[in-house]
C-alpha cells in the first residue's frame, strides 16, 4: 500500500474511535488485576467543550491509557452534573423564547421542560469528549439526578440532619438577583471594579439641643447610595474626637427623613472615608453584625430580583443600579451630596450568572463544617492524599482551618428537593417521604392529614450532590458494600482545577471519610488555567476562546492534545497559542514520514532479497553493519534512559515534562540521529544494472521496526489515534490486536559508556558540519579527519558515514 506523502488525520480519528468502541476496549469489570480508577470531574449538563476541558480530560486520558497498557484494570467513569443554577437559567431562557414565564408554570410542569431540555442538550459535552479521544467507560455514564443518585443525596441530608450537622436558620447570605437564589461563599467571585464614592450629608436632629453649633450635619461616604434608604444607624469610633459629641444623638436619612441613632463602635476605621459609617443591617454582612450587637432595626429595601422594595419608600420597583443614578441626582438637587470621587474596590459576582451579588438576610439550610472536616484536613496534611503540585496544600489548609458553615439550600426547582415537610403552623420534620413526615408530626398533632403538609420549596446546592461522586458512581451508598465499590474505591487520581479545591475537592474528601471511612482518591493533580497569549483567562465575553472542535477538525485530536499539554506544568497557568497545535501537527507529520521511509526500506529489501549483491557491495555492507550495530546499541540505551526518565516524571505527575522528553527522543534522537546512522546507501545489483536498489540488512531493519513500535507505545497515551495507525501499518496484525492492549515499554539497564559515545558522535558530526558550512565545503566532497587521540572505531565509523569522511588519520602535534 502506498502511503500518502502528508499525514491527514481526517477520518482516521473517527475510524479508530469506532473500532475501539465496537471492541469495547474502554469497558472495565472487576477482576484479579490491580484496578486503576479515575472519576471524571462531571461537567455541567449545560456545558460544551472548551480549552479547560481539553486540558483536564487529555491528562485523565493519558493516565488511563498508560495504566491500561501497564496491565492494570483501567476504569474511567464519565458523567455530568445537573448544575442547578446554570440549567434552570437555560430552561427559563428556552421558555422565554416560547413566550412562557416560569411563574406561570407549576413546579412539575417546569421540571418536565427541564428534563426535556436535558435529554436534548445534556449529553453534548460527553459526545464532544469522544472527539478528543477520551477512553471513558461510557457504559458507566452517571448523572447526578439519576434515581439512585438522587435518593443517596436525600439520604445523606437526612443522616446529617439527624447527626446535628444540618440546621435551618436565618442568616446573612450571598444572593444572586439574576438567578434568584442563595450562593455559598465559594460561589462568589470577587473582581476589582472602578466605582464612585459618594459623600452624603445627613442632618443632625437638634430638636433637644437648640444650642448645637459644632455639628449640624454628619457626612458619610458610600459606593452604594441607593442603600441609604435602609439605613438604621450611623456609627463612629468612640475614640474619634470629631464625633464624640454626636454619640447618642440622632440624624435623619436624606430624602425619607427616617430618624436614626448615632452609635459608637471600635469596628469603625477612623481613617477610612469620613470616619462615619452608615449602618444598613439588611444589606451588608458587617452592618448586620453591628445591627445584632446594637439591636438595630432591619429594613430590607431590595426585592429578590434586585429592584427596590416597598420598604425603600422611594423608587419602588426600580432596578438597583438605575436607582443609584436617580438617587445621586436627587441627593444633589436637595443639597445632600457633598462630592463624588473615583474609587476602586472589590465587588462580588455570582460564579454562575455573573450578576453582582447582594448580601441578604434569609432563612436557609446550613451545614456545620468545622468538626466534620477535621479528618479531611488531616488526610492532606499527612500526605495520605497527595496534592500535585504540593503548594496547594497550604491553600487547602488555610481554607479548611477557617472553614465556615455551608449554605446548602438554593431557591430553585431543578435539583434534589430538600426533604423537609411543614404543617400550617410552620412546624417541620425532615423525612424521606410525606407519609413518614406525617407519621412523625402526628405525634404532636393527631388531626393532621397528608394534604396539610407542604414540602420545602428549595433544592440542595449542586455541590451537595457532587461531593458523593467518587463512591456513588459505584453505588457505594445506594447499594453499600457492593462488589464494584469494594474493587474500584478508593480511586487513584483526581484531575481537576485549583479553583474548585473548596467547592468540590475538600467536600469529596469530607464525604469520603464520613460515609466510607476511607479517602476518595490517592492523588490530586491540579491543572492550570488556560489563558491567551496576553495572559487573559479565556472567556466568551472577551472572544479569546478558540473553537476547540474546529481546531480538532482542522488539525486532528492528537495535534490539539499535544498543543494543550506541551507547555502545561501542573498547577501553572498555560499561555495558549495555536502555534503549539501547529507544532503538534508537524510532529505528527514527522512521525508519518518516518513510517513512509521505513516502509520504503522494507519494500526495497524484499525486492533485493532474491538478488546477488556484488562482492564490492558485500564489503561495504559489512562496514555498514558495523556502523549499524553501534547505532542500534546506542539508541537502545538512549531509549531505556528516556523510559526511566519518563517513569520518574509520571511518578511526580510531571506529565508535560514527560511529553517533552518523548518529543525530544523521537524528533532528535530517533529521527535526526538514529535513522541517519542506519540509513541505507545505494548499491547496483549485478543482476539488474538498470537501476539502483536500497539494501538494509535484516537485523537493522527489524531493530528499527522494534524501536519505532516501542516509541509508538510510549506515545499512545498522548497521541492515541496516530500511534494506533502507525502500529497497525508497521506489521500485519490480528483483528483484535490494538496498541492500547499492548504492553507499555519498560526500561532495561542503561550503559552510560554507550550514551557517552553517542554524545561524542553528535559532537564530532556537528562540529564537522559546522566547519563545512563556514568554509563553503559541499556535503558531497569527502574530507580527511586528523585526530590527536585515538577514538573508538565504532564511533569513527558512524562519524565517517554522517560526515562523509574518506579517512580518519591518527596524528601528533
């Protein structure tokens, strides 16, 4: 078969992936082998493949394919997360386009639409992962809203409630006005924003002190003038001489003239703003604490959608940011606005909707985290679970030691509904069914009926389901002690991003120890963030995120995998450049041309095997065979040395470095040096004087084929499609012989003396070629080499061939 001159991955990727799937090569069942297990960080059911997914899943696939070739029972479990906020937002948008409002639907009607959307769009990202070459066991695909998984989440909630870890209470929370739900601390992303600082004058109530002249007003500074409508006090530092005479007096809130006290508390920084702080307990976490301490009134001036409430008295129904503009204008007109200054501050944004969050006092469900998290902290600090790179241990430790209670309720319909049941008086019980709840509540009120009970409207935070992922994908809770969870759990390696170290990693470790008594995984590999050449995080809004599927179609999955991995050390951000993918494509072309070269040798050798080589050619061939023996010995040792190095790099999770080592071994040592050393010369056959034929001895040919095959096995985890294609074309294979079923190369001993001789060859050849270039001596022109010291004959034979030397003469000065 004649091979194309240029490698073209089009059609090849899909052809091989279908063959692998047909032969069920990714599927895993418990057996006597050592298991190697990875559970995929479940992408949101709303997700589509982007560069972060490509990096994360390429690394997982590399680890799984390598383990599979090492004879382990490799199991990579895929699946998706129901993503409460993101999915509900998508469904609401879809309904809006159909002219339907969520508020016009019952909960069940809305959920029917949500499931319809999920079935239509929810598996897109899993299909896209196949294009990347991911060798997941698709028969194990799990969804966090599957029936068994759903029941396990509910049972965990009930169990933790009974243990006293879960409680219901009114506290200040982060509120997403766009998604209309509570958020946990970790779901708030703080960004530096250019704002305005408004200096507002409050009149002092001097009705009981007509002689007051020192201060007839007090000025505060705020970036949120719309919240003054919820002010219930002004606070100053008791040590601030400017305001001592005002403590205990009253001021009036501008525009609405609410009379509020002036209080003192050392919390107030005298050197910030004017040293006087407006206190709005309903709209600021710190103000809320001051309000509790000083027993202040709470006035909530915002609706759940971020518009002004009736309690604001003014601007009712107006969006909070529109109100900010309007109130600033009105304050100025009524002489309350002293000045406006530019101000840079940190503002919290919703991690899901990107809306500016609002602090809000709300009744929510909470989970106590301090005691339950201790085993998870110890496990990482004691290296029972190892982090790569280790620097993230400090980040983890800092967060875990300062861990706060987790707000686990969300004001949504899509998700696991909280199993709490209320009677008309507000009494509630936590139970798995309404019938069980009724039985418990009847002990307090025997007249209650089923229709008297109402289930909590909220659902659980998405992370409250995904923290069970490592064991519940094997039904470790829904079917405890089953054969699969005993075999596959704990899992081996988690590959994830550092930004969810608290959202997910820490919580999985907590759940693992709480519900299995074991760690959920042995190692955690943290990837970096993929950024553009300017260092900006890739995002749709910036338009700097490439079309990943388009890149796969253009360059092939192997080139994309190469490009995303070649400069991505663990935990460090990656500056992505399409030129890296082009480098991967060029690498593939280089390997393809090696195949064409070697297959050319094999065909020529077969055509010459029946011919008699001239005696002159036999002499030359004997010399060549000596040269080739050195080349084969050298590359065998170079290969073993690299395998040892790659093994160490994988052990340290230096996966990008391992790819670089392999890249150099193939491109430089194998292609540029070894193949040049053994490349056949041309001889004229005595029986066929019409043309020249390439002759290579069988020993060299077979050694070269063996080297190439071993290199492809090393390459397979990184470039699965190309390596399979080369593997199949190198030799005749059985129908069921695939490279991923072949044994991963293991190193033998290394002779350093041969490696040193190889370096001498490189040094001498490079020097001679440089001399030719500097002196304009053509490569075809033979040279004599005069040597001051004796050089290994095998080395000089190879140098002579590569440098076109007619002789090497030992001489003295």
